[in-house]
């Protein structure tokens, strides 16, 4: 029996076909926002790619179940009564990097809940989904009023494929301002803005929501009996693999999910020490429990640093190049993400030659130091597990191990952790402890790393004092 996972990330889309939890096929494509009324998700291009890919795959008719996982801070306003779900959006889906939504900031401040209620810090652009919705409601009042539902992004795609409308907590609780992680209910913002009526019933991420519609079956080659599941926020899919199958462990875990965003997720710790000013927050896991998080835009910042220094991100960092950067104190300081992370309002600095021998080495050191900082911001203890894109940069992982000598650092040997976590939803009641592919990370032995780290912090403080 085949199952399929659709993984819609900010910069890439992936379709993975599995048989008995083993990969049978993998297809990927670039994902980029589209200009128009405002920058928005190119849902038509995603849909066309998905349909074309499925219709071309010779075993599509054998796929018995499908689940979608997506990035956060994204929702769709739809009219459930539309004849064609492909044209049911009442407004384009806002790209969360669109800073035009900030024009409503002064009015939004009057209804935005306190951090103590939502554990959601104030973030730039559209990263607080509540700000997106508030802006849309006031900028496009008639269109907003014509919607019957607000669908979080994974549930939008499940609905477009044929499922019933649903809401789900991992996307609702992802720095949206819409959710109370400790109260496990919508926030005061939802009621102040009278949005509760737009959200369909809450369902578990692993709930079956129906089957593929007949028109979709005709367009894709999927069977009309193919089951659709509610779906999950992508970082939470990575975390799910580490949660014990019996859901009965008090162990503290630190899972680093890396991609466009690098998100450190910490289980079984008090939320009392989270600080909005440091961009520490609480997401929620599939069971609705708060998960302490610290983030920075790791993949995006790595790419930006390489580009600014004339490097090719497809090339890795060599040990010798990293040691040279340390010896020469070549470094860059934050922020390269327009306001995110622990130094979100800092002015970035390039404290190195314009064209260094290895921009990748400098970017690697930057990301390792940022991961170390984010773990410190969570007062992290216990094992550290690294998932996702940074596994392709083994020296970066080894640097993290050197910077965290009192914590075991483990690597997933499966770089499809998000996909495999999402896949577990399709047989959730029989899931096993999923992570059986961990390997201990080798600890780097770079000379002068502690001095380099101290110089990095000195440079950040010096710029802040200017």
C-alpha cells in the first residue's frame, strides 16, 4: 500500500511516496511568492505542479492515503459554497514576508493579546498571522466578509483535495496571536475581531477528513477512495518523530528543525522563562501542549551571507577554511533576516574581506553560533537532535557539538524528518517510536573557537552601543 506526503515549504515543495514507511519516489520543485494585489502564495502554480506530478507518476492510483504538511504563519480565506474549490479563495493567501501588513500596526496594537496570553512575540511583516487577518479584514472588508472559513495552510490543501473543512492546533499555535497554548483555546483576539465563526471545528492532525474528490481524482490520477488527513505544521512534524509513542515521558528534548527557518523546539519545560524580546515563544505539539521554541532564519541567512560575500551555497564548508576564518577572526554579525531571532533589530556587519576564500565557512560559523545562542536562550539541557537541511553541512553540526560540550548532539540520518513525521499521522494509533536512525555527532576540535565566539559577541555589543 502506498501513502503520500505533500510538504509545502517556503522555498521548496516536495511530494514523497512511501510504501511500508520506505521511500518509493520523491519529487521536488521551487516555491516562490507571486506579485499582484499583494505578494501572495502562488497556489495555482503549486496546484498545477502537484497535479502534473501525480498524473505522471505510474503508481498514483495505488496511493491509499495522503497528508499535507506546510510552513506556518499562513491561512486561506475561502468560500466553502463555491462550485469549484480551485477558485474558492476570496483573497490571495498573503506571503508572510510581505511587510505591507504593518500599515495596520497602530490599530492592531489595540486588539493584539499580551504575550502572557498567547506566548507569541510581536514579529515583523506577516509572521503573526493575526496581523495578516486584521489587515485583510480592514483593507478588503467585502471580500473578507464573503468568506465562510479561515483555513490554516495544511488544512486548506487537504480541503482543496476534497476533505471537509477543519482547524488544527499546530498551525493555530505557531506565533499567530490566535491561540492560547496554556488555555488550549482561541485567544481574545479571535473574539474581539469576531473571527471564531470563520474557523471550522478543531480536529486532530491525525484525523481522517474524507477522501479525494472526484474532480481531483480525474485531474491527478488519485483514487477517489484515497483518504485525506488533517495535516500538520512542518516543524511540529519534525518534533513528532521524537515524542514517545506512549505520550508518557517527562524527558526534556531539544529538536533542531532546519530549513528556511531553524527552529529549536524544547519539550517538558516551563514556559515561564520565555521572553518576547528575545524571540522565544511557545508553539504547540499535536496534543496541544506548549513547546518552548527559539528561532532564527537559518537557511535564509546562510544563503544571504554567502551571496553577500560572493559564495556559492551549493558548495560546502571545508574544515581548513573554517579554521582559517577563526584564525583571521573573519566573521559576520546579525541580523540578516529583517527582524527575526535574538538580535532581530541589529544592523548586520561584514567583518571580513569583501571576497573571502570561503564565504561558506563564515556563514557556517555564523549559523553554529546562532544555534548555540538559541539553545542558551532556552536554558537548554538534555540531548540535542538535529533535523533537516543543516544535516547536509556536517561541519556545522560538529561546530554545534563543540560549542555544547555538556550536551550530547545527535544527528538524524534521515533528511526527510518532516515528511516522515507527517507520514506517521496516517496510522497514528499504531505509530512506534519513530527515530531509530540517530547517530552521535562528531565533535569538532577547532582551535581558538571560544575566543572567536567571544569576539563575535563583542562585535555585536559594539554595534548595539553605536
